[in-house]
């Protein structure tokens, strides 16, 4: 590879080329910086100081191959790196799970606000339906030690990823992973849950073909497809939750743009829900609907 200074020059040249390629492909330029930092430990400070990576061999070769796949196959960088930073957590991700989005942090924030105002006893069961990577369950478990998280997913491959993430944070005693479709594994907690959150599939089937290639080609379809109207799973979460929630408990879901008014109306019509609220994400989109279940 040559001298350290030669390696720095090569990295600078590659970075400049990669930034141009990112712009041409419509890929956020910060992904180039993330790739260099995660794979080589080469961030802005090292670049400014002219300090080369300390890795042996040809440190640029793997980065070049990963970036090639990012550009040509449109594989999300999070899958190529096998990890994503989300809500202060570093989580493993594979194509078996949806990549946690920043807007989903709003779901955790609203649950946390409710929990701060409604003190629950230790061991209170709180469900995360469609847990995927386990992101929501882990975030809630870390922030609220009184909770016993019940993380449900139909996919065994997704639960394997969630199990690795739960183990990384030493939460095996507080996050119970359950395989099954929605409420099916929760019968032992029927009428006892103190909270339920979910980021369900909510994209109408007909719209899947128009998603970005990163999503359409690589993220799990079953984590995206909300049925013909996008509301199949939301409808189930509204209708069946009262059978599993205890009186004075929390309910919240993430939705796509335009779905929040319908969800709020359905909660009102179902009965038992009060304090029905719609919350906007940082982009101003109505992203989360929450409610207090009174029984």
C-alpha cells in the first residue's frame, strides 16, 4: 500500500470520487463518511490530521467493494455494515429485519412520556408487536426498568436478529422474544398488558412497486405490506388490543402519511380508548397515534 502519507492521499482521492458518485446516484453523502468511519476508523478528525488507518493489509479494498455494491445493487448501507445507530443504540440488522428509521423514535418517545406520567409496578408486561430487530423493545427496556417487554414477531429470522441485539444489551431477563402472528403468542397475558406499541406494515400493496430500490429490493416485504388499503394490520391492532390490555394502559402505533385520522376515528368507534392523540414527526408528518385504554 506504500507509505502512510500515500495511503492518506489515496483515501482522500477515493473519498472525493465516492462523494461525487453518491451525489449522482441520489445517495446521501454522509454514507461515504459513515462507511469510512465504520470500516476503517477513519473519520473527520483523522482526515484533518492526515492520520492513516491502523488496519493491516489493504484497508481500502473492502470499502471499495462495499461501496460498489451500494451503488450498483442499491443495498442499504446498514445491511452492508450489519449495523445501524438508532435512538442512542447500536443495533445489528440483516435483510431479515426492517432498518429502524429515525421517525420511529417518536413511538418510543410517546410511550416514555406516558410511562413517566403513569407509574407502573415492577414486572409490568408491555408488548412490542412486530418487533423486527428488537429496537423498540430494547429502547423501552433500557429507559424503563419497571417493564417486562414482550417482543413478538412472526419471523424466526427476525427474532434471531432481535435475540442478538437483546444479548448485546444484556436484557435477556427483561425482553422476552415470542414467535407468532400479532396477538397469538400473548394469550398468557390476555387482559394484563400495561402497554402495546407497534410499527406494523402499513404500505398499501399497490404502492410497494414504487418504493425506493433500497426498500423495494432489499427490505423484508412482510414488514412493509399493509394489504390492499394499507390498513389490514392497523385494523387488527385496534380491534383486538382491548382483549389483551389491562385497564389504564397505553396503546400506540406508527402510521404512514394520511392514515392517522382514520386510526383515530377507529379507536373512538371501538370504545374503551381515551386521550386519543396524533403526533407529528420532525418532517411534520402525522406519524404516531397514541391512546390511553381505560377498559
